[in-house]
C-alpha cells in the first residue's frame, strides 16, 4: 500500500483555558491508502504540529515530515519503523517532528491492521492481551475538600486506583500539600492505590521535592510522578535514593526512545510512563516497554485525551501481564469523549480490555466532530500550503 493522503484535523473546545488539561484540543490524523483508512491522534499543540508536517524545508535535515511519509509503501510493520527512522534523520533539527509523526504512526498501524484484519497488538508481536487496572486520572481540586470529593466520586464509580496531579500541588506550603494528599487517600479509602503527579513543579530542586516525602509516605503513595523537568536526570536520581517507600514515575515528556531509557537508567524511575502521541508512536513505545521489562521497571501508559489515544497507548504493554495498571482519563473534555464512537469502559471487575477488532479497534465519530473543527489556512508567499480538510 502506498500512503496516498495524510489529513490533519485541528479540533478544539469552544474555550481553551490555562488548566493543565490536554483534552481541550486535539490534532486528529487520517491516513488513506487502497480504500483503507487509519486514524491517530497527536498529543502536542495542533497548529505547531501541522506546521511541522508541511512547513517549507528549512535545510537538508530540517525537512517537513510529509517529505518522508507521502508516497511511502506500508505493507509490513518494518515499513512503519523505516518511515520513523527516515523522519528521525531527515527532520532531526525539527523538534516538532516526533510529535506530529506520533499521530501519523498510530494511524499507520491502524491502517495496516485493517488491511490485514489483525489488531495492532498482534502486529507488534503479542499473542494475547491482559486486562489492565485503570487508575482514575484527575487534577487536584483547588482545595483539599474538592480533592476529597473527587476521590470519593472515583471510588463510587468503582475505581480501585486514582491519580491526582497538578493544580495547587507543590505551589504552596508543605502542610497544604499534606492536606491535599490526605484528602486523596481519605476519599479512596485505605485499600486503593493513590498516585501523585507533581507536574514538574520543582524544576530540578531535590530538597523541595524531598520535603514532601513524609506526607507521601504517610498516605502510602504508590508513586510520585514528574517531580522535575523531564531532562533533570540528576535530580530524579538523587531523589530516588531519599526514600525506600516513595517510588518515582515519569516519562510522559519523552519524545524519543532514548529519553525514556535515560530516565530509567539515570533517573532511576520505577515506573516509565509513555504517551504514544508524543514518543513517535506505538513502535518506539513498544521498544520502551521491552527495555523497561528488561530493567525490572514497570511500564505505564500516559493518556489524558480520547479513547483513540487510549487504545494506541495501551497496545505497547498489552501483552505484559505484570505491568498491570493503566492511566485512564476519567474527566476529559467533551471533545475527547466525542472523538470515538466506542469507548474502553471498565468491565464488572473494574478492568480495561483492548479491543480484538482490526487495527486500533476504535471508530471515529465523523458526524460528531464537525462542530469542533477549526477552520485554518496557512499561506506562504501567496501559496496555500494547508487548508482544513473535509472530514468526509
Ligand atoms: Mg503526568
């Protein structure tokens, strides 16, 4: 199959706020070939990613991603990897390249799976999938009381694990953070898993992060996520030695395989969290899952948007039974809900299963998306290089 077209759709909620909620907009990708089509979703800022796909070449190794994609043959998983490697070389100076290719790469797996009538998890080498225990992923409330209510609500929905992140956490006093942590634990009850996401708030300040360890230990936090900037490996490594009980998690900021490996080897994280919409797609994420397993580190998806992105992000570790919990966006914006016609809901045991259907197993809700579609045109020297394509 030759890649005939790649269409990028910039979707957004009517109002986009400063809340750390990535489900407020989306860059949806459609790839077509031989009467088949595949769908994917980028995690990064839509307009910058569109420019990365088709902006004019800046120089020989700063070429738009489309140069390495359009017209390429995709008949085998190896072809998807080859296209990814071409982009890594041809667009090595274009930092947006892995972000936009992530959504295209997902769509290529979806396309290939549909053409072969196989689920993606089979194409990447698994013989079966194992259910995952979802943690309800939420932002901290503005107050501890609000966090308590959110945590209780997650418990009443049947969640056995929660994660709270961002919001006021790490911005005020140690006592205020301790109150937030207690609220998260109290709402879920004594049994469940409570994960905490600091959202990089401490930059590279090890002492600021370490001052929260007693409160994290007190609530038996399952992990402390992203205390630092993704690249602050020394800080991660230093903090990892400060508590035998609080384990570190990170990796959503990794936009290539090597960044994730470094976080494991030098940052000493116990959980590596990968977003397929950012790291270059499902193939690089599967490499990370294999590497993590070889190091005794637990692989976890990072997903805060649609169930198309969720299906993609569950594929790389779907065949690894010991890597048991998964991030589950519990309160995404309506746009993210409306992207797909089907959803990956917890079963009666509260577990999530990947579809056995071909490709990513998700239907895209064409009719429901037009109201979110932004009308965009990009002109260079009087020539239109991008115009919002039709969803039909
Ligand atoms: Mg996070």
